[in-house]
């Protein structure tokens, strides 16, 4: 007998699509409604700053499932519909036009939006952000050989776009307020690796640099004026200073908030037993680290939905995956795994100058908190084992390429 339950998913990204897949793979035969505020079927976002800008992939290549798949699996996909509010007591979501839709279980997978700092001139034509496919399409059209772009922010998105632009023969200036790129993510020593990488490929990288305003003429951006009085001339400006989780629905619904997102337990359930949250917005209890973790990583959007779907179906499960992300910039490819919001030191193993190495972030007890493999592709599982063991390691052995990583796990 078919279930009479209705499960509603709010969010048209990878997490929303994977939740639908997980529910149907778990033989849930009730009604599923997926609300996506974009007009496109759910797609993955990492290619927007990677393969799409490199001309290697089109939207269809990173769309999670086809319209036929959703039809065949009896999923009611509503594109271009932004949910206005959630009423947990009535178990309803409200849509534009005051329409209400009932749910038995609700999954919030609302993702993030680009941070938009109040920089004078940011409303000018030619100022870009990169979060959606539409953003990427517009950016793609302006990155033409011989043009120039100023990138505000040396985070992952800013650096990936810089690399893609340089491959196209675009002049690139990156300005960053910190003393190194990616400082909050990887620290000063590894940040310098990325600084050297981009400078070696012709990027004008300006560190400890504050933007005073985006200059403009006839309503169009012409570059940047810096706090120190220097200027950057550019045909376009990309503001890439991080992301802001879309938690407004959860806040207005009265769900417990904290750590920058929606508080969820290890099953990804919120303070309301019938509402779950995944992806960028979920500040989740992590059984290994004994703390809450909220990361804006592709891997969470990929893997958390299966755990949430199990919980929605009343089945056991917990999300214990290590945080993971990756990047490709020029000839540097890397994977990062673990969680090191603070650390005591970084240990390098391999050829740092040649950009073929592994970096390990250690605490003051010499336990590995995180690891990053750069252009080395057979060590990820060993790095994960070192992190999961929670045991102190011999730093000299860690730095020695002749010492097998597997032997350092006790």
C-alpha cells in the first residue's frame, strides 16, 4: 500500500536532488515535492568556477538528474518557486500568492548566497558575483582574451576564477585584505603556496589590500580604488568574499540557530522533529570531533541527504564523514580532508616548491586534524585514517616520504 505521507524539500541544488534520490532509493513511495527557486533543474555548483569557465563542461554535464528521471520517479519538481515561509505547527510551507502546501516531513537544503559587502560602486554594471549558473554564464561572456578583471577576495572562488581567466589570456588582479590567500582555510604557510602559484601564472596579487570603492564611468565598473590610494583598472570586477548561508526560512520558523547555521544533531534533524537540514546551512554535531561543524563544501551536499532521508523515514543513521573539498588551479590539483579551525603547526611531506606534496595540520598534541594532498593522488585514505585515529603521530615520520603513512596510524 502506498504511503500517504508528503515529504517537501526546499532547495534546488545538489543536496535537494540527492535527498530525492535517497528517498526513492529507500523505497519511500509517498509524495515528494521539490521547490527550486532557480529555473534550472538541480545542478552541482563546483563546476561553475572550474570546468564551466574552462569550457570543459556545459550545464547538462553537471545537472544532477534529467526531467525524465524526476517524471519516472514521480517527483513533483517546481522550478522558479521560492518558498516564503514555514509553519512548523501547521506543517505547511507558504508559497508566493499565499498558497500553502502541507508536509509530513520537511528538508531544508537552501544553500548559500554570495556575500555582498557594502562597497561603494558595487551596483555598477560589470560587477559580478558567482553563485548561480546565470552568474557563471554572464561571467563567462566577459572573460575574453585581452580583457581584464579585478577580483576582490582570494578565497577558493576568487582564485579558481583567476586561474580560469588567466588560461583565457585575461589580465587578472586579485586583491585580498589578509596577508595570504585562503588564510582562514589553510593558514599562512599553505596560503603562500597559492600566492606563489598565481604570481607564477601572471596574476597581480595584492595582499593586505583594502578596497575603498569600485570605480565607474557612465554607470559601468572601471576597476578599484584601494584604501592606500592605489588603483586597479579593469573591464570587469568579481566580488568573491565568501558565502552567506540562506537561513532566513529556518530563522522565521523558529528553529534553533547557532554556529552560523541551523543547529542539527548527527542525524541532521533540527530542533523540530519533523524538519531536517543539510548542506551549507547545517551546523551539525559531528561524532568524531565532538563539536558542531558547518562547512560550505560540495561533499556535504552530496552525502548528507542520505542520512537526512533515513531520519525522515524513521531509520537510524548519523553523518560522520570528514569534511572534504578539492580545487584545480592551473597545474595544481588538491584534496583537503579534515577540520582544523585552529592548529599548532603544519608539517609538509614532499616537494613544496614543485607543488607535489602533502600538508598536515597538527594540534599541540601532534594529532592530525586535517591533511591536503597536492598533485599526489594515492594518499587520501591514509590521511583520513590518521585523522580518525585521534592518536599523536611522529612529526618526523610524517614529513619523511619514505615513511608509509599507514605505519604512522596507531
